[in-house]
C-alpha cells in the first residue's frame, strides 16, 4: 500500500493522480488534515484518512499498513517544520512503514541562507537516523515561483533582484509525476535523489528570454540588498516574508540551486519542462 500525505495540495495531489494511472485505487491511501477536501479521491476509490503532523496522535493510524509513505514537507510559515516532520517520521516508524519518501529540495544543506533548505537538511538527518529505508526527493526550485521571484517584469520591463545565480527552475508538475514513477518503480531509490530540469539559467539570462517572448526589451538589474528590502517593505511586503525571500536570492548567488541532474528526464522519458516555458 502507498500512503500519501498532503494530497489536497498541488504537489502531492498531482502525484496521487499519476499514481492512479499506474496502480489500482485500492492500493492508494491519502492522509490529510481535512478529509472533506479529499472527496475527489474518495470518489475514485482511494482510501482517505485523517492525519495531521501537528496532531501526532492522529498519525499512527493514518500511516498503518503502508509499504511506502510519501511525506510532504510542511509549508506552515509559523510552525516549527522540523518538529512536525519529526512527529511524522516517529509515527511512521511506530506504524511499521517499510519505506519513507520525503519531498525535499536540491538545496538541502545546513548552511543554506534559504530557510527551507536548512529544514530539509535537518529532516533528512531524521530519516537517516530512523532505521527505516528512505528516499529524499530533492526537487529543483519550482518554476512557478518565477511569478513572484522575477518581480513584475511584464509591467516594468525590468527583472530587478538583490542576488543572481544559476537556478534549475523545475516544473512542479514534473516533480509530481516523477514521485509517482519512483513510488511504483521496481528499482529502489535510496537516500537523496535529485530531480531537476536540465538547465539552470540566471535571472540575467531569463531577462533575455523574457525579451524574446514578450517582443520588447526586458533588462536585468542587480539591486543592493538594503535597497531591495526597503522597496519590498515600502510596497507592503511583510518583514518576515521579505527576509524569507532575501534568503532565496542569497542562496542563488552562492550557487545552492545551480546543480542539474539527468534523473528527472530519464524517469519522465522526455525533456523536463523549462524555465522558458514557465515564463
């Protein structure tokens, strides 16, 4: 049995859709915080259980009988994500789960200035210490994030950012499909596996692409960090979110998102979607 958490979200919801193309619905269970939101899966014959990382008592029953358990990473900005992930891993061990898979990120590292990278790294350490077979799906930076990380270039004609570096912009849809392929693969993928697009363009390079796509000049403009922060705050961006996003640009400049890996394309049997397509 395959149990998937976070299936009412975009990433793991799409993974379940792909799983249902490959295995009978009777072999799939979703564990979600709000079971009413998983009705579309129930209508297809998928088992629906309540499981909430913030309610550890709900997890052992939610995870019971799993041969494989796909844990989505917490995206609650006000929560201690590592503690939530620890509760999920502990419950998986207690439930006798045979393999834990976790939606991580290619930039999982203790020294990453982008906070989620540190969370993913800490969670991978929990998995490694669990005694259970595990797989960490180190997805590339999701390309749909360009909607806000590249700024309002369509209106201004400028991509103005406080830090630039190669980023392997990866389609969330491709990562979701790859997760389903790994879950149903006869080949064990042990430990961290990297799933990225096959190129890592910089914002300066994306400005040239945006110019071509839009038919007008779009230029790249590097900004001083203090000036960028001041502009964000003046535009009404909350201080905590401004600091969070600044960590991304700092990590990009330091090369945390630069790596690319052929595995995603090999799993999909085609070239992964590109940053150009996202733009």
